[in-house]
C-alpha cells in the first residue's frame, strides 16, 4: 500500500491508443489515467475486450501498426515513455517494467532450453557479466519461484513443462532484472484451480521480496479482491470507476461495476440484465455514455447520448451521469 510520503512510481495521464481500420481510427485505450505507488497493486478488471490488455501493452509500447499511441503521457522515473526512443524503451522492458502473460507456452522459444532463455535476459540487462554467473543466477531464480528440480528444468525445453511450471519460469524471467513494476496479464487464466492459487501466492511473495509495484489484469472479481489494493474498472476502452479495492468491490457506484458484482455466481438476487443486454464492443464507439445502451439506470438522467462527467472525490473516481451533482 502507498504512504503519503511516497510519490508515484508510474503516472499515466489521458493515455489514448487507437487502431486504424478502413481508414478510420478507433480508440482501444481512451483517456486512461491512474497513478501506481511503490509496493502497490492496481487491479484492472472488466469484460474481455474492455481494453485491459491493450492498456498494459501500451504502457510497454508493445504495439505495432495498425495500432499506435496518439495521446497522453506514461511517466516513469521522470521520463515520458509514450515518446521515448525505441532503443531506450527496449532497455526499460525487463529492468524498469516487466510483464507476464496469460498463456506462457506462447511466450517461449520452443527451440531453446529454459536456461538459455533466462541467461539471455540476465546478459542483455547486464545483471550478470559472464555466462557462468548468469547460469548460476538462472538456477537461483528457478529456485526462488519454486520450480521443483530446478537443475533438471534448466536443461529442458518449454514443451517438456506444464503450463504451471512455465508460468513459474516466466515469473522468474520477469523478476530477473529487478523491475520496479510487474504487469501480470491474466496470469492464471490457463491454469487449473489448484495451480492458480499457487501462482497467485507466488506473485504476492515475489512482489514483497523485490518491493515491486504490480498491475494485475483480471476478469475474476475474487482474484481482484485477493490481489489488489486499488481497482480500476474498464469498459469500452475507458476506466469508468476506480478506488480502493475494499470500496469499489463492496460499494460500487457505476452501474456497470454493480452489474459485474451482481453477476457473480454467489449472488442470489440482483439485476444481471444490465450486463447481459447489448454488446461490449459497439461499432464506431458511441460518443456519449459508452454503457448507456446497456444501462438500466440511463432513463434516470436521460443524458446517455452525452459524455458523462468524471467525478473524483474521497471515494475515488467514477464516470457516470448519476453523480453529476458532485462532479468538479
């Protein structure tokens, strides 16, 4: 958790990423702003296609045409990553900001052993100056992420490991250069329930040991409750609600967040239709409230065709016409 004396390790201001299709630019990350503080975990939640992964990839500049960043700032250590030369950006990936992905099998080179893939990271980021030192450190990293028989695993190929073991190896690679920020994109979605719990515990342990901040992307509300200090709820490329996890996930204000929580299997009553009706992705992206066509409360204010106000108060942030009177 952050303290009043600590400044943000990452500040994102009005980040906008678009994709060009048929000569038109469609926003896939739109006006996204947040601060991430030392040792803090920010949970990004929302339906598939809401912009969570594209936000993470934009932060690391891991996007390519027809996608591009067209506005906003990504401030890390007093540098704006949005305009940083690609060479400098490559140096920061892994040492400043690192990322683990939801399907680890797709992220490894099938022709290289596990040891070679870890050693490459250690040498590229100058963590080790010799291959002998890098080999020793690679083994230590596998031990740290609790890979059984790490010495044997070093000589294995990715196809010889289970998804859970590969995810542990990926976590080891991600922390190899001691990044300040770890971005975890649905890191347990392809794993069975038992392995999921082990990986989540491992992530919290390495975060504590390495004093990292974390951006944790998930559509699982229960996981967000377990992992996050702060929660940002995304819908149609925008953050529509943000605040302390204990506040947002217990007393949600935005109708979309309320509908997400009402749709949980443990919920006996509640209106789930707000999420079921309509589609997450709308052609051309509506110019007004992006949730308006699916919102059962839109008739209360009748302004769904206009962009809703951004309300910031002691409870956090919400983007909704229902809180117009408290908008600044």
